[in-house]
C-alpha cells in the first residue's frame, strides 16, 4: 500500500484554511473544491489510456482517452462535499453513495445505505471519498464492500489522515493506496484527528 501526502503550495494554503476554526462553511466548501482536484490529479497519474482516431477542425490525427471505468464512492455525509470537484475533473465517472455513521460508543462504522446489492459491477477503479481517515473503520468497510461487489482496484482520497487509520488500512487492505493532504499526529480519546480540523461534515454543511 502506498500513502501519498500530496505536497504543493496550494495544498498547504487550502489545508490552512480548512484547519482554521474561524473558517465558515462557504469557505470550507471552497477549500475542499480547490483541494480535491489536486489530490485526484496525483491519484489518477497511472490511469490506463487507449489510443483513438480523432478529427480536429483541420485534419485527422490520433489521441488518447481514458480506458478505465471510474467511480467515485463518497461516504455519507462528509464525503458529499468532495463529489462536485471530483466530477469536474472526471465528469463521466459514476457516483455510488455509501451511507455509514459512527457508533460514538464503539467508534465502529454502521451501514445504513448500500447501493450495490443486486447491481452488476461495471467499474474498473473506485475512489472512496471521505475527508477524514481517522480510525479507518469506515474506509476499511467501504473497501471491503467494493471488493465484494467486484471492483478490481480501489483507492482512498481524503483531506487528513491519522497514523492509526493508515495502519489499520494497511493491515486490512494493503492494496488500497491512500492520497491525502496531510498525515496528522494522532487520534484523541473520541477518535478525532489531532490537530485535524474538527468534524468535517458539521463544518462543511454548517450543522455545528
């Protein structure tokens, strides 16, 4: 498993905006809109291409198009904030929403919405979208469900990860690469990332 912390001046800038406790929801969403394409750019660097004929306004030539069928799988609800910027980069991608909530006593994820049952898989590569990789529970469960559905290649895109979540994913899914803007210090006793940015869903959607 590869863990890629994307380093770039723009990533650092927008990450600062996300961390600032005074950043209101509109600017939080703006920061996510800016960060996701930068992360996805790195996460798609090795996508397979196919050579095809194309007619320009002047003559015939050849070019390359993506050969892989891509899907985005946001984990509700915080992952919703990452879908629009991801689709601007790959508008032909499918979107499958996974509904989970975290049991605040056990810190374990619980499914409440699964779109895959009874549906044939037509996806070559799925990107799990979730701002925070904290305990890793939701990401591990999502990766397991996608593999069970038949997706051959799965990757995770988030904003911030904790070492505990990265270690858990490495043990459960060593073939799932992780792309984030920052790898933070640790989790607190409630399973929140430190220094982190707080509750991503609440801060994105103004439900504090």
